[in-house]
C-alpha cells in the first residue's frame, strides 16, 4: 500500500507535526517558526499524497512504462534567454526602468518561444515535421520581430555615430558606407559562386564594425556642439531666444521649410534690411496685420537678406505668476538664413492695450509691422 | 381575385408617391420668398456659377434622360417572360470604345468650362476690401482689418450680419475656432469650408445693395441648423456711414439712469465674455473680456454697436420686430441702405425674443445635449449659458443694450 | 576486466565544430551531464575565489592596527561576500551540479527529468550570482553604501536561490519518476537517494529564504521601516548561511561517501536501509531550519524551562548529528564486510565526511548555551568545516565519476596527495576558528577586535588554511584539465562498481542508455558480474 | 567477455510533470508559509503605545487610515475555488478525451486568473496605500505582490496548457492534472493569505 517514497514523506509529515507541536507548546505559537512548520506539514503531506497517487512512479515491466517516447529533449536556446530576461528584470528593478522593460520583453518572448518549442518537440514522432510546425506557428512572428530588433539596434548604433561625429564627417562617413555597400552588392551580383561564403564573412564583420563604432561613439559622447546645445537647453520646446544672441549653438538646426501654406494669414519679409508684410488675398504691402482673437493664426517669415534673421512678435508684458516681476511677452522664430522661411503660430487671447501695442519686428532690420487683435 | 386587387392597390400607392414627389419638387421651384435660391444670382461670382450651370445642366439633363430612357426600355424589353437566357458574350470592342469616348468628350467640354469658372472664382488679385470671417459654434464673427482706404482705422468686429459695400470685390478670409463650418451665401457665391488652423478665401460681390441670406453648410454640432448669416450690401456711401458709426467712441449712459444700472449689470454678468469696445470699469481701466476662459471656442460675439444689427444669436433671432423687419427686407434697393442704417430703435426692438434669450439662452437655442455634462469641452460652455438673471436685471440690461448703437 | 557494453560507438563529441558552435552547444544543451558540468566548473571557480577571500580575511585579522587591506565598511561587505560565496557560490551549486550530472545515469534514465528546467536553473543561478557579485563590486550587499546595489544584492540572491530550486526540482523529479523499470526507491543508489533527500530539503527550505528576500527587497527599496537599513539585512537572512540550514546541502556529500565506500571495499553495502534512513534523518531534522531560530540549550530557569530547552535543542540540533553519525558509520561498515583499500576518490570522500562530522558536531556544541559560543568566530569555523568538508567530498565524487563525465581517470597518486593537502587545508582553515571562538573572537568582525597574542596565530593559521585550499582546488582543476586534454580514455567500468552508470561507455553518450535495463536489486551490476560477486 | 543486461525500451516519464509540479507547489507553500510567518512575527511584535488621551492602547500595525476593501478581497477569495473547479473540469474533460471542453475549461481558468489579478490591482487602487508609507504598507505589498506573481504563474500555466490542448496534444493529460494541482495550491495559498492579511489584518 505505502510505497517507499510515500513512507518517507509521511514520516516527514509526522516529524513536522511533532516539531510544530513542540514549537507551539515550548516556544511561541505566534512565532514565524510555527507557521513555517505548518507550511512544512502541508508541503510534506502534499508530497505524500502525490507519492501515493503515483505509487512512486514504480514500474516493474516494460509494459507498465507507458507513453515511453521521451527521448532527451532537443537543445534549446530559451532557458538561457528566459534566465537572462529574469536577470534583466531584476537588474532593471534595481537600476534603470528601461532595462526592466527590455527584460520583460525578453522574458515574454523567450517564454512564448519556449512554450511553442515544448509543444512542437512532441507534436509527432517525426523531428522534421515537428520543426516544421514550430516554424509554422512562430516563423511569421520570429523573422519580422527579429529584423525589427536588428533594425532598431542598427539604427541606434548609426544614430550614436551620427551624434558623435561632426556633420561633415558624418556626410563623408555615410558616403563611404554607401559606396562600400554598393561595391559589395556589385561583387555579389557578379560573382554568384562567392556569395554564401563571402556573405558569412562580410555580414558579421560589418555588424561587428558597426557595433564597435557605435559603442565607441556612444562612449565618447555626443559631439561638443550638441552637448553645448543641450546645456543651453535648446531642445526645450519653450526655449526662445528672441533678443541678443546669448547662446552659441541655438538655432543651428532649425528646420527652415514650411509645409503650412494654407494656414498662413500673412507673410512678413525682410529684404534689403527692410521689413514688409503682405496679407493673404491682398496683393499689396500692408503695415498692419489684423488677426482674430483667440484663434490659432499662422504668420510666415521669409528672409531674403544675407544675414541670418528672426521674426519677433511683441505681445506686451505680464506679471510672472503671483510675483511682482513683469516680463515682456512674445515669442520668435528661430534664426532663418537667406531665402529660408519659418512660421510663427499665434493664439492671442487678449487685445493689446493703448500703452502696449503689439507688433512684429525683426532685430537688425528696419521697420515694424503693427499687429492688431480686435 | 383578392390577390390581384392587392397588387393593383400597391401599384397605385407607388404611383401616387412618385406623383406626389414630382409635384412638390415642381411646385417648390415656384416659391416666391426663397432667399437662398441658388438660381437667382445677385453678384458676379454667383453669376459665373449660374452661367456654368446653364451650360452643364442642359447637357446633364439630356444625358440623364437618354440613360434613364435606355434603362427603362431595357427593363421593359428584356424583362423575364420565361424566355431562354441569351448567349452570354464577352465584350464588344466597338461599343466599349464608343461608350468610353463619348462620355470622355462630354466631360472634357464640361470640364473646360468648369475649370475656367473655378479659376475665375479663385481670383484675388483685384481684391478691394478684406474681411476676416471666423466660424465657431454656432455663429460667425466678422472682423474688418485696418484698411484706411475704406475708412477703417481701427478694427471693427461684428457678428451675425456681414456688412460690405455693393459693387466692390470683397475677399473673405475664412477660418474656424472649433470645428469645420462652411460659409454660404447662395445669391453671392458658392460655399467654402472654414477649417480650424487654415485660411480659406472666398470672394463676394453684390451687384445691388440688399440683404442676402445664407446658412452654415457643414454640419457643425447641435445648433448647426441655427447657424445662419445675412450679408448686407450697402452702397459705398452707406457703407462709409456704417464704418464711421462702428468706430465712434463709446458713450457711457448718464449716471443714475436705468441704462447706467444696466451697464453695471452688463459689467458684472456679460463683460466676462462679451466685449464692448470703450467700456471702462470703475477705475477707468478698459474692460477686456476673456471668453477663452469660459467658452469652448474661446470667443463670444462682440456687442459694440449691437443695435446696428438686425439679428442676434448667430442670426437665429431677429433683433427687430416683424414690422420693422419687413421694412428692411422689403425696401427697394435704392432705399435699402437708409432702412438698414436706421438700426434698432426702441419701438422696433424684438423684446420678446431678446428677453427670453437673456432669461435662459440654452432653452432658446440647443447648445449641448446634456447641460450637466460639460466634461468633453473641458468644463467650458458651448454657446451662451443660463445666467439666472432676475427680471429686474433683464429690464436694466435691455435698456442698456438699446444704447449700443 | 569485464566490460558491459550496451552501445559502442556513440560519442558525445561533435566533430568539426567551431568555437562558436561549441559555445552554442553548451549554452543550449539540455544534456544533464553538460548542465551538471557547468554547475561544477563554475562552483570550483568560486571555490578558488572564496578561499582567496578567506585567506585575505585571515591575514587582515592578524594586525588590525597596522597595514590594512580594506577599511571597516569594506571588511563587513567582504565577510558577507565570503559567507555568500561559501554557501551559494560553492557548496549548494557544487552538489546540485554533481547530482544533475550523475543522478540520471545512476537511476537508469536516458535524460534528466525536465532538462530545460535544469538548464534554466543553471542560468538563473549563474546570472543571479553575477548580479550579487556586481552588487558587491558596486558597493552593495549587506552594509553596502549604494542603496540601489543593496537592492540588486537582494534581487540577485533571490534569482540565484530560484535557480538552485529549479535544479533541485529537476533532480528530485528524476529520482522520483525516471528510474529504470524494476528499480524501486529502496533500490536507488546511495548518492541518488541523498540527492533526492537534499533536493527535497532544498525545495522545502530555500523558498522561506526567498520570501524573506521579497520582504527585505520591498521594504529596503521603499521604506526601510520594518526591517531596517543595509547593515541589518543579515539579521533576517543570516539563518540561510548558518547551521543547520547549510546541512541541507551536505547530505549529498555524505551520499558520495556512502556511494564510494562499498565500491572501494568491493562489497555490497551492509545495512543499506539503515544507511538510507540515516541520510533521511539528517535532512528531515535539518528542515527545522525553516523556523529561522537558533535553538540554544539554556539550562537556567525552572525545571520546565530546562526540559523544554533540552527537548528543542536535541530535536533541532541532536537529530542532524545523529543522522550524520549513523550515515558515516554505516558507510564505513562496508570495510568490515569487504576488503580494506584506499583510492583517491574514497580518500577525498572520507576526509570530507570527517570534516563534515567535525562541523556538525561543532554546530551541536555551538548551540550549548553555557559554552558561550554564539556570536563568536566558532560559527565561522563550523561553516568552514561544513563547506570545505563538502568541497573535499565533492572532489571525491568528481574523481569517482570523472570517467563518465569527461572520459578520464585521474592519476590516483597525485589526487591522493591533493586529498591529504586538502585535509590539512580544511583543518587549518577551520579548527583555529573554533579555538578563537572559545577566546571570544567575534563573528564576522575584522577590525574592531584585539587580535594580538595567540589569537594572531590562530588567524594566521586560518588564513593559511584558506590559501592551501585555494591551491588544492587550483591544482585539482589543473589535473582534470590536463587529463581531459590528454584524453586518457577511461574504460567503461574502471572501479568495478555496482550501479547502472557503469554499464554505459565512458564518457557517457548524450542519451545515456540506448536500451534500458530492467533491474531487480540495488546493485544491478553486481548481479550480472558473477565473477566479482563477493560472498555475503 | 561482454555481458548484456536484459534490455527494455526507452523509459517512461511517469507523471513527471505532476511530480515536479507537486515539488514546485511544496516550495511555493513554504514560500507563502514563510512570508505569513514573518507577517505574524511583525504583527505580534508591533509596538503597543498609549494614545494621546491616555484612554486607548494603540498597536502600531495596521494604520487607522487604511481601509481594506473587503468586498474585492472576498470576491478574489471566492473566485479562486471557481478557477480550481474549472481546472478540475479540464481534467475531467481530458479523461473523457473531450478536447473542446478541455480547452474551454483551461481558458476559463486563465480568464478567472486574469480577473483575480484585476481584483488585486483594484484592491491596491482602492486602498490608495503608498508602498513606502511604513512597515505595514511595504509588507502588505510584498506578500500580496508575491501572491500576485504566483497567480501570474498560474495564468502562464493555463496558457501553456491551453496552447498544448488546442495544439492537439490529446493524450497529454499530465499537463492538465499538474495544472489543476497548481490551481488547487493557489486556492489554498490565497485562502491563507486572505485569512491572515485581509481578515485578521
């Protein structure tokens, strides 16, 4: 009736009961040890039950050894991936959240792969068929997923390089890269016999080179100009430097193309150091621009002079928060080079007062355009 | 027997319906008082469209009749009488080519004229006056940019009625503060959408002074149907008078009068959203409204010289009573300016609607389906809210508003 | 010599594989022998590191006022790291690994049960231990200065414990479910039995530690109100590194001795059920560790107090000692029945077992309240005896099963020499700490104690002992490497042994048994080797 | 001379998964028991102090401001047996070789598991307790969080079993049995947690 295993586990249960009783009476019933020992009773009893239920999994004859197809499981990549995911999750918990998120992704991906492999390994007795069903279930996800990950990595590495080297160097670098890719493509196309062997050399080498270059770039940091720009807070959305040039690098990367033609109510132009304005639908110059109150309105600035200019809109002044400090209101475009354009989109809730009229000006150029908000 | 009679009766019913529809469609064409009739152009732009219609519609009628006739003929000729199914062929090149080439030719003819008209309508080189038109739920704001050649030295903001000189090429710059609206005065031009963040141009020109009615033509919310507009064309002289009147300085009511009390009520209750140019508070500081804090669209009609307008609440209600209204609408072209510029006098005022509006605006004009649920609009109102004014306050307010001429 | 040949010509070696392919094979292999060898290899690496740290600590104690290797904070962290690496870098994985590598062959299974769980177990343990190491290096661990890294220490500890658990589940399931037809649990070889016992005991005790780690982690990260700051972590977790919890892990060391002794004596194991019962007793009694309380014999107070203290003391500390004594004694009974003889693996196993007995007895003494040894370095001595004794026994096991795992037989004389040296090393590393314990040298302290006089000598000896152990392990690994490189082919059954693993080729093929034997006794090979039968 | 042992075919994995699950369950029981033990030790050891007015003895354990949402907790406690019942249904269906109902039962088990996770998150949200507010709070999150992880393990188990079930492993009843065993464990473990943490507090 009772097998060896169950006898052992029943003995363990009994001893745990004795220990628990001893503990309850001699030590302290509300101590953590008491509950741990109760847990031990539960666990040992569970194992006893399973031992009796499975009869120690004893088999005397071959016939009793049913469903005996268990060969050694095939090699699997996923246990280490899952362990790595777990380690990343924990590392992320203690350090960077991004590592945690990546770890979760690795964990989920590895877990799903493991699950499918575990199923497909025994889908049939035929190994080839099994790997085929595995591929059928996961192939449609694996390849795109893997290439997406690879693309992200490659893009990330390239971006590190872009950010680290100077603009000119980056241009030359990528011209060279493109040339090399073109040349290699040509060689591969021409020499079909080489392809496989060469590819197996070229791909790892180029990926390794990219990785090295990327890591080195990442470690060496972004190029000085960008670092300075970050220090000057140029990437903040509200950063506007409308007066004298205080910072060195602000505006160097302005996007000077304007896609919003249909939204533009007026165009302000600087030509020969003179500011002039035209309103949409009116084919002559105006010295006043009227824009509806509390409506998002766009004004285009076009610089036709050699020197870089910016359009500044002056919107009176206001107190800062609850303090008594009064600061001028207004904003401006980024610096705009010759023949380039920028837009300013304004939503003005209140009209100007007689003391503080609104206007558009261009520092360094003559004239101003009155801005009227009814 | 029974079956047959039932079939007959159902046929009769269908026939009756068809005849009814045709008759009402025909009779509608005979309407006398149809201010938004697209077939009665009153300005060069609408005439261009009308001329194009005169070309395109006959062609379309002919094509339509041919196609319909052929279809009916084929229905009748080949209807199922139990005959054998004809041989199913595949393609008749000559017929197919013909059926492709003929419509293409027709379309090219129509297209040439259509494109010409479209380009003509889009012309803005010779604009004489510019007016900004801004749509919001559910009224139109008109503001006149500073244009000294028209005597406009400070911006004029009005609403409900677009006033412009007749015989002058007017350019509307349309935009919107909330959703897409569409500006449409059928007698003067086609419709043009007003889209938030964009500026669309629409040319208007009236041959004669007069009143031209219109209607927002893009579904824009609960009171879309109540979003009307009236375009008022005045002779150049009358327009200059109107401009001068709009720009004249604000005259506060004499102290101690009921109008002065009304002004106080106005400042307390209305000035939060409604601007009256020149209105000053006790310290003598100009009062500037802040509708952006209360209203979803961020705007409320400017009430300066309110009594020069004939309508209020997005042209939904008349500001004048029926008799005075008939005087303006019925005035002949040469007398129209005089009638319009009279404005709203005390005996002309439509007391009933204006008071009801002040009493409880949301009841007069559907603004939000469920007034308690202002959530989706960030807790701001769409349109004028219920202000819980006392009758006494309303009396004072009406008296004050009558001074805004 | 009789060769029992089931299927010749199957080789574990793949031919023509590049370095990458071979790494890939090790990383992805679900072959229990590979997983076990990974465990063994890495823990031997830790053994060297641990012994070096032990030596450093010993020498640091010699002259606390003079030259210092490290400051007080670092010293605390280093002693914690030492303790951690002793138990969870060396002792636990070494035996789990040995069990993973050997048990499936012993019970006649073609593969370990749940091979991928065992794989996961190894990588979980290895990566978790890496995290622990990283945390210590980056100023973490108990008493660490960097709060994040203290968190990381706790998390890494949790992961490595979970990994060990996974390995233990795999081993226990193998013994419970994958035995050859006809092999009842009573017929299981002594080592496999001890592996089952040790694994089940780990499965039942380590989760309590994981639970504590969970509390500590949450509390430490978010509030540090319930459990206190960095330095007191070990107040809550100390029991995991202390006796009797560490006994859970030495059961398999005694199993190695019980396995090798009868083979060396060329006899069937006498009183085999008693041996198995002894092994079961020590593990079962050890599970009292989950109470996380040291049950100290306190003979003050009323008679009732004395009685209850005595009962608890004997129950929680006496039973393990009894089990260990019974196991070693019954194992040695083989030599009464059989012929006396000594070889390297037996020497290692015996010396290791004796060291373990010294440790278990030491733990017994330590818990006698009147001896006033709690909180002294006596406890360190117990841990050293237990862990290094386990190390010696494990080296015995590795020597014994080297033919199956690597296909080599190690040079008996050289290994015998190492065993002797190892014995000296262990005694040196442990015994002086016992003595120092009686002289009230505080536990885990390095600097804030006067180590002058004879204490200086004891600590010199302890440090030297650790250094000797480092050398022994280094030399042993070197020997193993050299033998594997030379590829001295071992015969299938070099020891003329009793159990199933010796019926298959050396080294064992990937799937162990091409065809399976039905067995009918606990020494199946002796049954089919009539010429070798020793008269009972 | 070569001796051959009497040979047998490949060994049977005899309810490996059931036995392994039993071992894992035992480990998890110890985990929860140990954590509850620690919980009890802290609860018993929480300092008692006299209130400011000297009229009451206050135990510094469960802060007065924290109200345990008992409805959600009880709902969770009631959901576990249903999940276990569904897991048992899967075993029953598996024995009857009824693949459709087996899959259905497994997916219901998993969905109930998700519902339990949801309820636990709702408990967190309703309590509005900051994890870093104090000893009780961090311990509460530690033990319920561990329980949450164990339940997540149950959901993963259900997912794997479901995948195998729809994947056509009709004779793989061990997975289903092991799955049921795990859900029985979860039910028992949560009942203990519920009693000690949510009822006794």
